[in-house]
C-alpha cells in the first residue's frame, strides 16, 4: 500500500502561480509512475501530467508550457508547478501512483481502481 497526500491548493488570481505538493510513502517497487489529475464540477477526472520512474514527463495539451511536474525521490515527494493559471484550471487536484506498466494503459483517464490516490487539494483561479 502506498499512502498519498496532496497539499498546496489555494485561491489565486488568473495569471498567477501555485505549487502543489504530494507526499507519499516509500515506493518499494522501483518502477512507479506518479501523476497529477484534476476534476472540475460536472466533469470527469482527467490527467494533467505524469512522471515515470526514470524521469520522463508527459503533459495534457491544456497545460503544456504552463505546468511542470517534478519529483524528489529522496523526500518521497511529487510537485506540480503551475504558472499562468486560468479560471479553467479551477479544480480539485489529485496525486496518484501506480506501476508504470499499468499507469500508461489508463492515462489520461482519471479512473483506476489499482492506483493509489490522495484526497485532493482544491485550486481555485479567479478571473
């Protein structure tokens, strides 16, 4: 079992920046992928970005060039730097972990019963 907990959500103005953090328990299996997902009211949860065990990154088209995913394996932490935020980025943001061989099969869907999910952190961007 991997425990995951997000933090850093806040209310920001359009054009602003925010950094989300995800603290997770030690990944005993060394080929995990970790990703950020978001869910807006009335919409399904969707993939935002993910990073593989060897550092390769993938982004949703909507956030390319504005968001950056990073990990610090020594600190068991995952981050999402969000710049030039827009009201359309308003959502509950979730962190998830899963073995890469399985993660890449269900990405960018936000649904997986096999992944380890956090409780989410709210990001609200005002116009």
